[in-house]
């Protein structure tokens, strides 16, 4: 677990750059490779491992986009922008998906399973852009979309179970 956390730190923050202090007042400057000690090498290796994990998880088209980057952080930011867009684009996606969620209805002659199959991608996309809808709201949404012929079942479910504990 600690190693995983260290790798995410390299991805989110920045790679470790070994430095030494020179001058008066002391100024930190990067060490040359010859000056690295074992601790420096071990810390630098984390960037290589994080980079390897990111690169191994992408296809050839993605690789072409990130191949020029040296650090895991640069690769991550490039992939993030490519898939999530800028914060403005991300907010627009959230707005569109939220509207889609709010307007979602069960279609005539559609089974509950078919409705759930259409509904799940909307929820998953919202989650992927950082917008999580509480489970009880999802359950209430699905229950509210069911046809009036299911009203007695909906009432029984609502009264008999804690919607906080019920899964979609």
C-alpha cells in the first residue's frame, strides 16, 4: 500500500529531483547523476515505475500523444486533459449529464433491465467526472421511473427497506 501511495504522489505532485545546497546563503541545485546516493536513486526510480504503469495501460494512439513526456505527472496531466478536458469542458460535461440524469425516463414497453442498462452509463459517466450521486437518490430515481402498474411494489420496497442500504 505504501508503494502505491508513493507512486501516486509522484504522479500527482512531481518526480523527485535530488538536490544539493551550494553557496552562502545556500541555494538548492540539482545533483549530477554521479552525485546520486542510494536514496536518491530509489526515489527517482518511483517516477520510472509510475511512468511504466501509465504507459503500459494505454493504446498506441495514446502513446503517441504522451511519448515526449519525461515524468509521470506530465503523462497523467496529458491523459487527464485528453479524456476529461479542461475544467470548463468538464463542468459542461457534468451539466449535460446532470440534465440527462434528471430527464431520464423509462420508455414505453421497456423492461426494468433495459431501462437500467440505459441508465447505468449516465451514472458511470457522472462518477468518472467526479459527480457522485448518493445511492439512495439513485434508488429513488429508479423507483420513481417505474410504471404505475408497479406502484404497489414500489410502496412495499419504500416502506420495507432503508433506501440508504438498498442498492440499485
